[in-house]
């Protein structure tokens, strides 16, 4: 297929490369010229604008930082896309924005899906992302050959916006677990208990989680090289709170986690890994 790819950053760059490896023709565009050049060096086509990336494409993918960038780029895709185009927004944005874009696309005969991902840069490079997709079932089926080149767990979770809601729930749980593991480390150390031995036991019992499995050693060593940056998690907690407000539900833990992530950022840790929530809990106790 001919794929237009807009947003070739940490995630989008390797995802576009995987589509090339799968035999698709990929025309990429990024406001940062060096990103577009990197795709061209791997065998992609460099576009000089969003319109150029969209022209003649069967599928267009956006992998942009946040809702405002999608709101800026989506109208151009809808203007230049042919009727029948599949438009997959894989950025993490507000469910409400995804629903609005999908409705505008529908009026132009363009099939839009929200398809945010989890799995980080490693998953993007290896093509092992988890992808949660919102939109019409027949559009999901049509997008599967593309999505399978990018991820191993690809699930249709409901209508437009549902993919973003699932991603918001994912970020809430991840943030909450980091906050609790941070408190566990502070408690163990303040009580004179070896945190490595303590967390080893936790990881093997009911408290076990993927975060404990992958991150307990780096957290105890205070290694916070990203990974997934605090700044991005701050953006995602904003999405969680907005989605909760729109759904009319109260999520007190989400509010607390959002404040802890905001504190990490305010303390200057925005570019550290989100496991640096530990620094915030430590600061509360020193
Ligand atoms: P990034 O900042 O590395 O990449 C975004 C790219 O979009 C940049 O290269 C930027 O130059 C480009 N861009 C911005 N505005 C543009 C515009 N108007 N037109 C064209 N290009 C534009 O971010 P990323 O880490 O690749 O994340 C992308 C999305 O994926 C975010 O929504 C993020 O929350 C989500 N995500 C990231 C990770 C991760 O581990 N990094 C994991 C899962 C999901």
C-alpha cells in the first residue's frame, strides 16, 4: 500500500521504517527536516508538506505529540485525502478530539480510526506495539495489514474515541503503580529494610506487575534515563482527567497521580523517565 506518514519522531520514525520493511511505499513528513531526511535515507519518500504526504495515499498515519498538533494536521489530511482513504491517528490524544476528527472525516468519505499505542520506543523499533483501536469494525479490518506490521497485540476496542479511552486508562494504571512502588521503596528504606530484597518478594506475589518486573532495580538505583518522559505522562494525565470529566465520573486516584506527575515536572524532572515519581515521594520526606 501507499502510506503517508506524518510525525516521524521517537515512535513515528521506527514505525514508518517497519512499514517500509513490510514492503509498503511510505511518504513521510515531519516539521523537523532531519526526521524526514532520516526516513528518506531508509528508502522512504520525503514529502515537503502534509498535503504532499497525503497525495495519492491509500492510508495516512499521524504520530504527533498531542491534540493541538492533530487538530492542525487532520484538516489538511481531510482536504487532500481521496474518498475511501484510511486515516489512522496513532498519537495519544483526547478521546473527544478523536471522535470529532472521525465525524469530520466521515462527512468527506474518509475512514478514520484512533489507534494509540503502548510499548514505547523499543516496541516501535521491534514492531511489537500494543495497539488499541477505536472506529468502525470494517475500517479496523481494512487497517489490519498495516497495524500488524507495527504491533503484535492489535485490538478493536469500540467506536471512535474508544482507543484513546483505553490508552488513558492504561496511563492511569501505569502512573498509579509507579506512585505506589515509589512509596514502597521510601517505606522500605526508611524502615532499614533492603529495598532490593523487599521488591523481589513483591514482584513474585500478588503485588507483582510488569513495572515491578522491569523497573524495580533501576528505581532502587535511582536511574531515570527515559524511557517514557515525565512530560509525556503529564500530558497523558491531562487526557485522563479530561476524559473523566467528559464521562461524568470522579476518579480520586487519577487526580492524585496527576498532581504527583505535575510535581515531578515542576521540580524540573520533565525529561526524566516517569519512574522519577520516586523523586517526588522522596522530596515529600526530606
Ligand atoms: P516525538 O516528539 O518524538 O515525535 C513527534 C514528532 O511530530 C516530532 O518529530 C515533531 O517534529 C513532529 N511534529 C510535531 N508537529 C508536527 C506537525 N504539525 N506536522 C508534522 N510533524 C510534526 O514524540 P513520540 O515519543 O514519537 O510520541 C508521539 C505520540 O506517541 C505521543 O502522543 C506520545 O504520547 C505517544 N506515545 C509515545 C511513547 C514513547 O515511549 N515515546 C509511547 C507510547 C505512545
